[in-house]
């Protein structure tokens, strides 16, 4: 395969993204299955079925990397029913999908009040960390050091399994056939240490994926549910270290299902005005033809009941993001539960190849069409 393929699944105000790398490896970012074939009003995809179908097409029964950016339910719902977990036979069986390497923020290991799917993932992360393989933990706060000590381990013994913010993830590079690297933006160890309580939305795993295919470079940002304070810290620290290229983007999933709180404290009447660092991120770092993805329900119309809902997506945030991509001459803001229609949403499929980014238009009657962005090199 001479291209990468990124699928953003329509799972409501929740997240699941599958990245198929040029070297054949698969990276799944979050898993949230809220589909219900018995409820015709539920337009969310049957995620387990859709993923199994894609894995069957690829002749796979495992995923090389499964990352949980944090353990809120909308990022791990029904994961305990889908994956094969090592730590307990109750979560094993021939029909379950195996995980090569599990990626989690440190808080997913150390939190004590996990329930349901979050608890199962926490137990799996702890089991793999004790075993010393098949896991990648992001950040090394004092809490993690204390947890290791309580379990008869030292930080030094597990240091090779931990990646701090400001580093790339081992096992991936932009040289040779691998052609992708992942740069970690958060969580920050100092933030975890200063907080008296664990904050999943502040301690989450955020990163940039940098693809090199032929002469073309493409960068994708994944900020999970980061709020504007977390994003501002990421921007400030990245710019301080003269690493602005680590915040360039050709594709980005807008944070927290198009919530205005990822831009500012104030929603605004018609458009949210972002705080300065966040404005720089979106307005200065986007590349020509850039595309923004909102993993969310349809954007509300003005003066509707949905428009008054305090939960995302927010029309004002969507209007701001649209203004950003309009200036880049890209595809605009593409919403998972609106693509290609609200009545029958399908995965948003983005191909990353030697000509940059292309959005594969879902078929609505005839053959699928591919709309290309302008070709870029470097």
C-alpha cells in the first residue's frame, strides 16, 4: 500500500478513528460503540460490526496499536465486549480482536475509581505494565512512580515503556517503509503532579501524526477532548521549544466534539472567539487545502432546541472552524454524523498519499468519488 487511510467513524458525540499505515500496520484511536440495529432512530454506526468487516477485508484478527486517549465512556464504550484482554479469561474468546500494543495516558493506570469499560482497560494496562510488554504509557508523574513501587517495580525498570510529552513514539519513523511518526503533545507530568484529583480531560493523550508518502508530507492532529486551557499549554510549550512544525496540520479532528470550551470560556452569539494561543493554532498552522473533522452529532441550527443544549456540538464553535478552513480552500468542516447525510451517515474516509490529502466521498447511489486537495510536496 502506497498510502495511509484514516477512517473517522460516525459514533455520535464520541470518538473512534482507524489509521491504516502504508506498511500495513493498524492504529485504532479510541473505541465507542453506541450502535443499535433494533433502534431505527439511532443513526450511529454499529462500530463492532464495521470494524470486524474492515478487519476481514484485510485478513486480520488483531490491531497493532489500540490507543485510548482517556477513559471517559464516549472513548471506550463496549470495549470490554470487543477486545481480547490478557488479564482475565472473562474477556477472552476466539471472536474477540487482539491488541498488539495498548497506548494509554498515565492516568489510565493510576486512577482508582474506574468503572465498567474504563475499569477493564485500566486492569489490562496494569497487567501489561507489570508484565513489561505490549503497552505504551504517556507521561511519568509521581503517581505512576508510586504505583510501580507499590507493585514491586521501579520507574527505571519500566522506563522503556513510557513516552513523555515532547517526544516521538518508538517503533515509528518517517524513513523507509514506515513513513509515519507520532509526536506526543500531552499529558504533562508536572500537571498531573500538581493536581490533587485526576482530570481525564486535562490528562489525556494528544498527538500529531506526521506522514511522509513519496515527496509529500501530511500532518494530522488528534486532540481528543482537550479544552482551551490544555491546548494553550500545548501551544505555549511547543513554541517555547521552537517546534512549531509539530503543530502544523493538514487534517485535524476538532477537540471535544466541537465544543466551544475547546476555544474559549465564552460561547459567543454566532461564532466563538478563541483565546490567542488557540487562534494561532487554527489560523496560522493550517495548510492549504486543510480539513477539519468534527466527531459529533449534526451541528445545531439557530433557534432550535438542540442549539440550547449545553452539550456539544456548538453552532458557534462550528462557525469558527468553518471560517478557518474556508480560508484554506479545503473541504470545510466535515461532521461524522452528517457525512454523507444525516439520515445515513458513513465513515469519513481520508486517503494520504503522494499527492497529499484526499477525501473519499461516500457513495449515495453511484460509485464513490474521490475529491483531491491540491498536490503538495514537502
